[in-house]
């Protein structure tokens, strides 16, 4: 994970967001490799058991995909958000991340999230309210951090917490440097708490005018904990809809990523088919208010540049349409070279 820097204007670090909800493993790998050849720097892929809607149609196992992707590319490999307390024990997330980081030194970063019923309900556990899910996430962060540190030192560790237990354990396969751990959030309290213990933030669903406040809260938490802000990282996964015409761009947004236009929390919905029914209420105005929908590359360039101006270190672009190759070629030619940091 890259360290935050200030200084001369340089070309921005813009990566590719591999939508595993929409593309199977082989195609997702091919697209990410193509994106790198067109100037995208790195790939991020989310982890889940189901897509948001049946139309999206895919949900491969992210660790397999990113492990294979690493052999085809050279840039950063982000995985997340991963919910580490329902389907996954934190120790298993730590083992997966450590192995990936050992395979591709210096390239892997991990983001943790508080979970969504859509994927996490499948194990049949009670689905708690948001405050408990956030508390579970931070307890998992503590476990993973301790496990990384102890394993690098050649020691065992254990944990007996409010939600999770870890009996005497260590990771026997470790990279020389543990991967960075980010917290995904759109909430100020979580951002501040992340500043005390995480290596950075992953943001993807926060309104533009709220992002600066999230950064401020993260910085406050880091300072209170005596942490070095220069070593933290701010990452954005930016959903957008580009197509050759405005009409096609809007049609793609409504058909392929209606969850992006929903004005309410989706974390309690358990079935893609339920979300599909709710998605019928989403209208073009809902999409336009929450993501850039346009056929004009310059409109998208301006939006990405504005986010970079807020202080993001890395931005990963997810075009919600199916024609990823055209998107990669157009943005690689007309957008990425014009972005600065």
C-alpha cells in the first residue's frame, strides 16, 4: 500500500475496480489485465457470496480471482470490503491476506467492512443491528493486527473478546511486511475509530460533500492515538456509468447497478431477488444524484479530478456497464492521462 505524500503535481494513481458481481473469474482477470495495459494502476475487487441483483449474475470467490490476477498484472491488489466476523473468522481472513501478500510482496491491501445480510446471512447466525456489526468489525481488526504482528515475530497469540475467540495461533506463511488494513465506512464515528487503529479508509458510498468530514474524523482519531498520518492511505472506489450515448449510460446504470441509486441502507436485505424488486423504484434522477452518468469522458474526468482534490491517494473506477473493453480504452486514452494529484 502506498504511503500518502504531498508535493509536486504528479499523474494520479487510478486503478480498475473489478466487478465480480457482474463478471465471472476468467473475464474479470482478462479485463483487469487489459486495464493495466491501458494505464490503470492496480485492481480492487470486493468480496461477497451473492451479487446485488440477479441481473448482475456473478459472485466468484475473490481470493482465487485476485491470486490469479496477481500473476497477470504488476500493480496493487486490493480486496474488500471483507466482513470478518460472520461467514469468516478473522484468523481465516488474516491467513488469506497474508498468503496473498507473500505471493505478491508489497502489492496487497485489505479492507474490512461491517457486513451485509445479502452475503453474511447464509451461515444462519442472528443478524445484529449496525452498532454491533461495527463493534464486531473493530474486534476483528484487532485480532488480525495482533495475528500479523505476532506471526512476524515468530510468536503465537490468542484473543478472548466480546464476539470472537482465537485460541493459541500464528500464521506460518507471512510476507516480510504485513499488508495494510483499511476500514470501509461512510460514517464519522467509524471513521474516527478507524483512525485510531487502521491503516486507512476505503470509501465508496459517501456523498461528495461528506468525504472531507470523514477524512477529518479519521485524522482526529489518528492524532489521538499518536499515529503518523503520513503512513495512512485514503482509497476511493468510484462507481460511474459511461457509454457511447447518455441514454445508454443511464440504461446501463438502471439495469446493471440500481443499488447505486438507492437512497437507503441495503445491509439488511438478504436476497438479490428482493433487491431486484426494490430496484424497480429507482428512477433516473436517483441515479444522477448519486453517480456520474454521461457519455462525455470529460465529465467523468472532472468528477474524478474533484475527488482527487479532496485528498484521495488512490481511486479505483467501476464502470457499471457491460462493455468494459470500450470503457477501458476510452478512459485510458482520454481520461487517465489528464488526471493529476
